[in-house]
């Protein structure tokens, strides 16, 4: 409920509470959160019915029907001392947020593993704090992984750079922090847009330091999180950064995961259409992992479809993954979009992708991610040595 104004939150919470009043006593404990007490003990299905009541309800807010996704944590307690009750409320709240993190619409009950949950949450909070400190102190290191054409057409510039920018952070000691350590914590903290802006700033700083490499930058892909798609302040800040881009807009490609694009279709369409109007290219990443891939694709401006690596890895076995890649190529052709296969790691996979009509490939078969600063320096040196 945090994405709505206070009046909308209040109306929705009041309506939800009214639907539950015959089952539980309802107490407001914060934005979008209730503490619930059963009216009668001994009902084994109570909490499943509570979730179902809210999940299946269409609540009217100022004449606008809305649906809510409820997440429920359940903790037992004995006694009425304030500390006992507080501990139960805090435990249930942590369990509810853990259920939300995993997308569980069933109640999550307190058990022996809850201490591990609390430790995981504390670690995630610590990682988010460390990551934010790295972003705000510009401790951002960009890596680059090439994307190659599968066709046999001659290349106009053999030193042209086409590939994806990948983000790493440095901790206070100067050690690399891998994305697995900071991506989920930052998004859980609602700071995905801050990460995306930091990457764009770092990219433009690095490119300005390598002016001789700019003519060779054919297409540089930058990832956007789902939170950026829905943020108006992000859009304003991104436009300001793009106005000072050292590269032409045609050399920039913005990648959005399919899940994020589908979850925020209206907002995604608006932002991506604006970027496309500026001359940037748009790629849908991890294509094939969503349940509504093909239906929602027509609502989004798309130039490139990146087929998810989970299908590409086993495509040479000619099974279900082969069929998914084949279907993705057909859909991309229908929408006039280019196709990129991710996680290509062997020649058998490449041969199969070529036969399927995939146009571009990315993976360790062609090159592991390398620091972008090194890639730019090597490109300039190689171009100078060849007289280009």
C-alpha cells in the first residue's frame, strides 16, 4: 500500500478490515499493515481464510476497484505482558515481509527457522546500507561483455564495441562486491533507480576519459531495474544525464527484464517510448521467463529481444528449450526486433542458434566480462595499431 497516498491507503485498509471483522480483531500498526487476533480459538483454517478474503476481494476506493495482495505472518504468544505481545507482533511482521519477498500468498508460520530468517533480513539490510554507501561515494566499477553478430556479413569496423555494461561495486576496502550481494538488497530497499542512475553516471564519466574510443562504440547496453520504470524522478534525472551523453543516442540501448516490463506495463511503455523517441534502442531481457511474454510484448516498444540463458544452455538438446527459442525468434521477427541469445558457452549451442535464425550471441564462448576501462583502452590501442 506504500505506493498510494494516505487517503487511498486509509480507504483500502478500512475496507479490508470490514471484510475481516467477523473472523478477527483488526489493529492498525503502520502503512499497509494490520495486527490480527482471532475472535475464536481453535480454527485450523482461519489464517488461510483471512488471506483468501483479502486476496479475492475487489475493494472500491473513490469509485475505483482495486485488488490487494496480502502477505501474512503468524506467531503464537502466551500472556498479556507488553514485551510478549510486542515480540509476537514483530515476529509476525518479519514473517509477513519474508512471505512477500518470496511471493507466498499462503500464511507463513513461526517455526525454528525463524531465527535464520531474521539473520537473513539483518544481513540484507546491512548489504543494502553498504551498497548505498558505495553508490553515493561513486565506488562503482563497470564491466563489459561483448555481443557478437552471428551473420557472415563483413564488419565495417572490426574494433566496434557492441555489448552490455555490467555493474560491480567496491566496498570500503576496495574489494569487488558481486551483483548477487547488492542487487536484491537494493531493490528490497526501494533503491533500484539510484543504482541505475549511478551506472549511467559512471559510464558517461568513463567514456569522457576515453574520447578516442567513442567512434568505436556501436551499441552499449545499460540495464534498468523495474523500480526505475515507475519512478518519475528517475525519468527526469535520466533525461538530464542523456542530454550530456558523450555518445549519440543511437549508440545506447536500455535493457529491461521481461518480468519488470510486464509488472509495470503502462509505466514501462511510457518511459521506453520516450527513450526510443530520443533515438535509443530498447531491449527486453530474460525473454521467455514471464507467463505473458507474447501477449504483453505488443504493448511495449521493443528493438531487441534477449532470449533468457536458461533456455539457451540446453537448446542443442532439441527439447522444450529448443521450442521456446524457436518461438522467441518467430515472435521477434513478427515485431521487427533483433534476437540475442544469452549464456552461449559452446560451439554446439552456437551452431543450433545459427540454424534457428538467432542474430546475435553473448556468453563466455566469446568473452567473459572485463573492466570497461580496459576494454576501451585496448580498443583505442588496437585501432591505432591497425591505422583506423
